[in-house]
C-alpha cells in the first residue's frame, strides 16, 4: 500500500508538519495488523520519499548518567523528564544530536543540532548544546547506554498538519552486549499539534489504543529485568517477546 501512495519530499514535509513541539501517540501492534490496515488509509495520504526510497534505516544512540537519571525519571514519571540521543539516518549519512524534553500539557519538545556521523557515539562535541537545553547539568556525565535500530516509513495526513511513522525490524543493544530483536512487531507513532489525526482514528476503529512505550526506557527495561518497569509492564508482557 505504501508503494501506491503519492510521495511528499522532505522539504515539504518539514515545512508543513515539522512538529518539533507536538503531542505523540504511540501504538504497538503485530506487523500483520499494520499490513491489513494500510490499505484502509485515506488515499490522499502521502509518504515521504527521498531519492526513490520510502523506507529508511535509523540508528539511535541514547546517553545517560551512570545512575541512569534519564531512565529513572521516565520510569517513575517524574517531572522534567528528558532524553538525549544521536540519530543517524543510515542511507543519507546525516546525523543529529537531539535533546527531548517535556512541553506543556504532556507534549514533547525536541531540540536538535546537526552532528558529524563519526561523533554519533559521544555527546562531547555537543556538550554545550545539551547544557543549553537542560540547564544546570554536567554534560560530560552522559555516556552511551543503548543503541536502537529500525526501518521507518513516514506518512503525511491529507490536511498536511500531522505525521505518522511506522517502525519495523526493531532491535535494541545495550553497552553490555545484551540484545533484543522484534521482527514481528511494529511501532506506529502519530505526531500532531494537539487533536487526533486520521491514522489515530483508523487505529481506534480497529481496536488499537495508545500505549506507554519509549524506545529508550522500555527497551532498556526489557534488557535489564533489574530495572523498574511499571509504566511499560503490559507492553513488555504482550509485545517484547524475543525470537
């Protein structure tokens, strides 16, 4: 179905639905369900296309303190949660350093800095950027903690005001060499200014509801049973089953 949708270029996608401050809704569902639902999309939906490609490989390195401050703030639902990561777009070799923080009314604010791909495993070159976003913190205390890899397609709704991403071939690997692969699961995420978008309503109509999941925190909890996992316990039990 993705192959049949009209394309949208990256420049237009960012110009119409950049959504650096947004409301995210995340869904975890069997890959087979995604394939069943895609033909039901509004045919005016468009898909991101770059150089003829519509599915792109992503690699993210997440950084945390030795006591896992970022993880624990998320696990215990504390205020002022944040995540620090580099994101490498494999095909284009573009890289960003990103700091995600809480916005108003439960939204997410993403701050990003262009980054050299060779630096994707360290925050050192971007330490002043991290400090500028988070305020009083020691950016040198953040070290690589988890690597995620997946393939992503990005959809633009007919109104041009919301995006949805579909992530497949999901893998996680921590710094101790523990790994997890979920080839039969997809993570669908909608990114809107506020209200629901057509993809949300399609998923709801077929019995799928938003779940609590963080690629970083949920993945780390799956690999490290000693860590707190209460916010994601149901998601872990239902979907994070190694193959």
